């Protein structure tokens, strides 16, 4: 049994062999052939025989103008515990979507296949509570797309179980509910999905947070951060004239994880806050809902029922392991626990002059029981409610799944390494997250971290230049120098100057970015998007992973590798080359600028002529060039 989707006489999507799979107590099975078909009341009902004696699949297709819905379930000797679907990759051209991708060659930390089918992807824990930014939505070059309506844990693979096949299994399920979108191009499929998720009701970041970067201490110090190191960090950036809006202390400031007291490395946290404020910066802290077993707050929270309960023994807190030990998680479904946690944060604000927070870790774990009346998906909403009470200072929050788009949070990527491959992964990942409905994206902190030796001068500068052409800039490594447990690196005066130049370029673009933010809130349109979103007939653009459109009028083509040149693809139309002060006519099919030269001080970018934003953007770029 195979489902083939045809538009204008051409196949645009097709299921693979063994397209319908399931697991029961009897073992794995799959549908084989159609034994009965009935068209009635606008739906097609199929009965499918299976490889398991006595088991059948009831399969329904419900078509509408631009999509069709597929619902099916297994009936027979025992209920299915897992259901799965499989698609032929080549039938739809290139594939995109999902968000951050796990791969056997470093993803999502140092690798993000773009398009997805260019790599091998396997995520066996994709779900609302996963730490990665993912949505159960995929779209293709040929204008088709898939949305899986589930809150359960999924096992997703592309070129993994079998080369050329995309498949997903839903765990702890007896039925499948998928929507297949059929449109003219990928951008229209994206709009269909946004019609389901909803558009952002607001942007959680302020205009100031879009205009200049947040500097967070993580890559600069890791957990060895101290009051003295924070002051040296802030003073150095201030003296170097690096524009920024906040200094934020990451992990390493508290006595224990889950307690809200400063440790002895911070003898005068209120004085530190005052000094940061005197420089004109906001002051922020890293926080988590995970309370380690050795924390003072653990016994208090456990005694008061403030922690998520164990699934197997609801009289005990759920025990979870994370990168900092063993912990319980504050149960935001419990109103008293939620109020207690919020009060802890507000006390930090009033006592020490803390302006905002970087929220880390997850709001739920599938190994735990939900609060009565709640589902795992509800904890996304609960997490959004709590974090939305506070200024996230441009650090955003890692919160995703279908419907989370409406909260309008800034989305920061998962940790990256410090090499060229991580910069490249960060760019592709920002496009991947943008095109599942989260427009307010930023890479992981400029220069990366991940316990690797500090970034070289070239990587740090090129990363800052790339980030300057994205919606937000998120920083850590000081362009003056960095010393942490993974190594030390001293940068020269040119590094600081080029870093500051990148931030000032971003400031120049701020009015244009503000316009894109307002548009994203109004329509859900990505701010950072792949070239083919605006140029669907440009076949070359579907594999371009190192260029993007910022809004409709600016094409970014920064250098993301060693050296001072690259090839640049310009789609059809006329483009103003900002570096060369010339107009490039790309013709009807586009043009490739081979071996385009750009020194370490230069960032290739092009203004698309003829859009509503082009005149103001041209004026801003011209004025900047004369400064």
C-alpha cells in the first residue's frame, strides 16, 4: 500500500514501502494491501491487511483544498504501543523543518544539515519536553509538508534507518493523525503551518535588546565566574567601546543548584549590581527550575509538594539526572509551587537589583508525572507563563512544539563549539528554527563554547559579522581575550575594533529589524529566511546554506570559513553590492559571483532593489559607508 501525492501531473510526495508500521505485544508489524475501500461524505476509508495475523489498520484520508488529513489506528488482538509512517525522500525534492537536528556527525552542536536530506538525522526523544528546539513539522522543495499532531515522544529518522527514507514513530500510541500540505511552494506550506500554530502575540525582547547584544559570562568563565571576573569583564567591554545592553552571570553564582543565594565568590552581589548599572548596563542571572538533592531548597520543596512526582511512586519526588547532578524539578502545575518559585526570583530582583534572567534546562521531564489535570504539553504553557513575567534580556528561552510560536520568545540555539563548523551549524540552525515559526532567533553565543578551546580571532570576528545580520546578537567571549578551563586566548586591538564594527552595523539595521519584528508579530513571517522563500523558482537556492534574507530587502552572505573569499549566489533581480558600491543585475535566473573577495574587516551583503524597504535600507547603508 502506497500513497502518492500528485499536483499538476507530477509526484510531489510519496510514502515509502512499509509506509504504515506499528508495534503490539505480538511484535512489529506493517500494513500490506488494501482489502476494502469506501468513498463517502468527502472521506476515503481504507481497510488494510497487515503482517500480523488478526490485525488490521483502519486508514482514513480526508481531503481539502490545500491539504489532506490522514488518520489511522490498529485493531486486532492487542492494542498497538507504537505507530509509524515512512516517506520516500526523493519524491519531494529537498526537505526542511524540524528545527535542531541530532546527527551522528556532531549535530546539533557542530552540524546542522541544510537541507535536512543532505545528512543523516536521528532523534529518538523528540517531544514537547525535549531540550532541543523541535516541532513535528517538515516541508519540502516541491511544495508539500507534513505536520504530526501528537504530544507523545517521537522517534524521527532521515537517511538513518534506511538511506533515502524519512520516518517517524510515535511511542505509547495506537493511532496516527497527520496533515499533508499540498501547495505551490515551500513558503506557502510554512504559512499553512503558521495558520495552525498561530502567530506571535508579541515579541518578548525589547527594541534595545534587538539593537545591541547581551554579554553572558558562560564562555568567558564557565562555572569559575566570580565577582572580580565579572567586573573585569564588564570594565573591559566598556573601555573598548563595545555596544551592549546587559551583563549576565551564567552558571556558577549560587551556593547549590536550586538555591537562590550567592556563593562566597560573590562577597558583595548588590555592590556588583550597582557597578554594572553605573556603566549603563542591565544586570542578569542564570536560573533553573531543577533543584539538586544537596540544595537547601530541595528538602523544603519536597516537604511542601513543590516538586514533580515520580510516575511509579507518587509519594516521592521524581528524580532526574542532568549535566549538574541529580535533581527534582519545580512543578509549575502546582499553583503553590509556581508562586514559591516566582517569589524566589522576585526576591533576587528586589534584594540585589537583578533586572532579568536566563532560564535554562527544561520545564518538564517525561519520566515524571504531571500535576493532576495537566499534560506534558501544558508545561510549555506553564513555563511560558512564568518566564514571561521576567525580562529575559535577549537570552530567550528554549521552549518549542506546535503552538509555542504564539508566545513570541527569543530563541537561542543549543550550545555550539568554537570552530568554523559550529559557526556554519549556527547559521543553518537559525534558518531551521525560523522556518518552523520562531522568528526571533539568534545563534548560540558568538564564538561558541561547549568546553572547546576559545575561538580564534577569525572565527570570533566572522561569527560577530554573521550575527550582525540576524535578528539578535548574543555574546559571551570578550573580543579583548578569554581565559577559562578550556584554554586562553588573547585578541589584538583589531579584534575588538572589528567586533565593535559588527555591533554598530547591527545598530544601523535596527530600524529595519524593528519593522521586521512588527511584521513577524502581525503575520508570522520569518525575519531570517532561506533564499527560496522569496525565490521559489530559483532551484540553486534550495541548497544554499551560507546565505539568507533578513526581511525581504537584505541578502546576507558573510564569510563562514577560513580565508577572504567565497562564491555568492544572487537570485533574480537587481542587487546593490554594499561593499563594492555597485548594482548587480542577476537576470531572470540569478547569478553566482565567483571568488568574491572580503577581507576580515568586510561583510558581504546586498540590498535587493525594488522592495518597499529598499530605499530606507539603501540610505542607511550609504550613510554608514560615509562614516
